[in-house]
């Protein structure tokens, strides 16, 4: 997934800012695993004290709080912490649509966009395999191109289905997605 939860203008930092503005850590606790609460509470308390000592100290303390929150959030997803990214990075075409859907309560645009993207990709892969299917049995190189296209269609379709359904083997289950750092 494009950068998002670990950016200066992402939802984790927005929640951290709200926590600092209100003095209520609960705005950001929802973004981290329960086992990290005590650590973040300590950081929050120190940040609030440091913010009172001057503008420079406030900036340093706020950044420390933001970075710590992102680090704990990413750890909760099983992802490594690679620092707080700058604001304004591209989130790609899906994240803004998905967030808009949550705001408006209407997932239609997001679903339509994703379905159209998948349909276009699968159609392209299918046409590619059909082109490569017309090869001479004596042209092994062309036959291998067909097999590569075949795999690009059949195996990719299978993997896409498995990812969407969370299926493994004969049983199916659904897993929650995190912020996309997997």
C-alpha cells in the first residue's frame, strides 16, 4: 500500500494531534495494540510536560510522540518502523476513495473503481494468454511464452481469489487488513 499510516498527515498522526490538543490519549490509543498502552501513556505524559517549556521543546516532543505512536502502530501490524514519512506523499488511487467512502457512508465509488481495475487487469491477462496460445508445437520458445502467459492468467486469478477470500486449502476464512504494510 502507498504510504499512509506512517506519514505526517496520515490518520495516526492526525489522531495523535487530536490527543495533544484535547489532552485525551484515547484519540490515539485505538491505533495501537493494547499491550503498548502503558508505553504510549508514559510518552504522552512526558510530551505534555515538555510542550510547556517552549516552542522548540514542543516541536521536538510532538515529533517524538508522533514517531512513537507510528512505531507502536506498525509493531501492532507486525511491520517494522522506518520513520515518520513527510506529508503529501501519494496515497495512490484507492486510499482516498476508501476514506471518502467511510466519511460519506457510501462505498460505491471505491468498490466500482476496484472492480473496474481488477476487470481490466484480468481481461488484459486473458487476451495475452489467448494471443500466445496460437503457437507452433515446433516453436519451443513460443510455447514457453504461452506457458508464462498461461501462468499469468490462471495462477494470478487463483491467487487473486485466495487473497480476496482469505481462503487457504479447503477452508475459507477472512482476515482483517491492517494499514496495508503487509
